[in-house]
């Protein structure tokens, strides 16, 4: 039986995810209390979090290892719940991210998380590739 647990993100988790992952590099944007790692038994399979930009707006990030495909429904559900929890509890009304245009799995995953395409950012990537600006909106409770 798979044993999932969510813990605060640490740099070593990112190193392990990169080693067995789909990402070539890591931008360490992790902020204590605003980032997490999902473990399967003793193996980190995905990490993510939010980085506040200004009041009500945050940038979302996710790093995935190839192991996520073995448990994609469960892992995606946990990621969505954790990101929603972070946004709601930190009064975020707009969660945004950038997804490489040609990375169709990433675009579908972001849409499954509830993010919508807002527009194509041409030459946005370090390698001059295009990225979709995607965002999800939360109603602010006053």
C-alpha cells in the first residue's frame, strides 16, 4: 500500500526530484511555510508552493519526478488541495504560473489544477521559447 505524506519542502527534496525528474534545473523559490513536498514512502515525488509577489497575487511552482506518473491521480489531487489551501490561507486572489507552450502535459496539468490560459508570452524562456501565462482566481472573503 502506498504511503503518501506531505512535509515542508527542503532543498534536498528538490535535488532528488531533479535527479529522477522531468525538470532540468530548479529555481529555488521555496519559502518556508509556503512550499511542500509530497513523499511516497521515503521518495519525494513532487514539490510545489507559492511565492507572493504583492498583496493578493502569487506565483505557483511545481517540480515533479517521473514517479508522479505511477500515482498521477492521487498526487495531482494532493497538489491541488495543498495549493488551494496555501492560497486561501494566505489571502491570495490570483495564483499565476508560466508553462512552456510545447509542454502539453504541463498545460493540461495546470488546467486540471484550475488555471486558465491568459495569453502566450513570446520568447519568455531562457532559451527564447514561448510560455503560456496561466492563472487561477480565488474569491476573497472579507
